C-alpha cells in the first residue's frame, strides 16, 4: 500500500530516504510561520525603519510597561533592590531600549550605549526587566558586525555581568547567577551566529543560481554560434564546390556547342545533376535548423564511398583525377563527412586555381591509427589565369576546423613542379572533441 500525494501520484510507504523532505517543514504551522517571515522580510526591505521601530515598541510593551505599573520585581529578591522615581525609571528604560532603533546600522554603538546604561542601572542597584535589551544588542552585533568587534563586545559583556553578579551576590548564589547570565549571553551569540551563517549560505546559493543562469545563457550562445559556424562551413563547401564545377561545365559546354554538340548536351546534363545534388545538400543542411518533423527524407551525408562520384564530377569539368585508398577505412560517419569535405574543398581549389588541364591525385590511407589524406595537383597549364581570390580563405579555415574536431592538422603548400598540395592527418579515435 502507499499514500497519495497532493498531485495525485502514488507514493510507497517505507523508510524515509535522504532525498525526502523533513516532515517538520511540511507542518501547517511551520508553513504559516514561513509565510509570515517572508512578509516581514519583504516589509523590512521596503521600510527598514518600520521594523526597527516595531522592535523598540515591542520591547517597551513587554519589558518596560510591567515595571511602570509598580511591580516590585521578583518576590525572592524583594527588598534587595532600590526603588527609584518614575522619571528615573523612564530614563533608564529609554537608555536601554532606544539604542535598539539603530542596532543594525551601528550595532557596536548600540551595544556600547546599552551596556553603559546597564552599568549605571546596576551601580544604582535597580531591577529592570528592560535589561533584556543588552542581550538583543549583543545578538544584533553578532549578526551585523565583524567578528573582531564581537570579541570586544564579549569582553565588555563579561565586565558588566560581573558587576551584576557582585551586586546581588549577598542574597543569591554567585554560581547560579553567573551560570544563568553566561547561558543567556551564549544563547544570544549562538543565535546571531546561526542566523548569520544561514544568511551567508542563502546568499551564496542565490549567487550560485545566478551564476548558473549566466553560464547556461553563455552555453546557449556558444551553441548557437557553433551551429552557425557549422552551417556556414557546410554552405561554403556545398556552394563553393558545386558552383565551381557548374561554372566550368557551362564554360566547356559553351565552347563545345560550336564544335561538338554532343559534348554540349553532356555538359548540360552534368550541370543539372550537380545542381540537384547541391539542392539536396542545401535542403539537408537547412533542414537541420528546423524541427525534425519538418525535415524531409533525404539521403545520408556524403562519406568516403561518395568520393568516387566527387572525382567523376571534377573529371567532367576537365581535370584528370586519380584516386586511391589503403588500409581499413573508418566507419564513423562524422569522420567520413570530414574526409569528404576536405577532399571536396581541395579539389575545388585545384579546379579554380589550376584550371581544367591540371592533374590531381587523391589518396586516403590509414597508417598507425591515423587517417592520412593527400590531394595534390600539377598546377595550371600555360595560358591559364587562376580565378581571383575575393574571399578571406574560408575554405582553408573550414578544413582546419574540421581536422581539429578529430585531433588532426592540415598542411598546405606548393610542390616542386609548381602545383599545390593539401596534406591532412586525422585521429581515428580522438581523446576529446571540442
């Protein structure tokens, strides 16, 4: 059997675990007191002087008014204390409780003033219930002042309490009075320390929660920036490669229409196929930014098996491309996509900067748990003018970023015969992925 919680969920009976809340905190009286405390804290933040005034008025009603009604004090001490006029009593009471009004703004000053009046009162051997103000001042000093001042306050407290013990030692046991006064003072200090530590913990928790919210927002912003960079890199690879191939095919088709119409028709067919493939890649990339339900069924991202088709499209634009592989190629789809995009970018650059008469060699091999990729061309032939570079090298940056995801490096440079080479090494099992 089990119990049913307020939300209707069944909860099995049994021993209480550490994760369960203490039943005391769910008691209606505790909850009501918590709500009252919350209202008082909000009122204190809005009007701090009102709460201080309430403390002074409450102390007057509870501890000063009974003495003003001519109560002779404790019966067991009758005849021990001196009787004073109402004016003197009011002055002593005011000196004890009025400093409590600024006990939070100047706790040390309030305590010293209260202790001074307490000393005068016991020097006159006058009994006043308002002496409890000294404990309230000590509690406030513990809560709001520094620990160094608390040590001085404790020393002052010992002095004034010693005076009180000495004054009534003739009729009351010194040990009993000293024990009572020490316990009362220790309770005031302990209560102040507990409340102070609790407030510090709550402040730390609030600061931590605010810091976690800031970190969460920063992580979200970094994730958005990373996703934008990934989409931009994919768009550059897709558009840069396919448009370069389509431009070369269109130029070749325009030339072949006058010489060999069949070659022109073949070029137009390849342009259509390249455009459709680019459109599918764009739909796949942009569809990742929408809900999964809105993304149409598309072919998977290209991998190492699609490099043959990539080489065929480059060959159709003019260059001669040779492709070879060696070793057990990885099955990881992310690593295969990075390999495909790096080779795609390298061949696209060869087509743009070396021309349709260049010879390109592509090799992918696995050596000692590293995937080595090399794309090398023979450079432009005579009379070919490379395309002007209007970008800021995003292609090379994209290759380096893809390689960095798998703990790899990219090295580029000219060859001895005037061509260009791109050499990349990727870790098959990277230790971490940024």
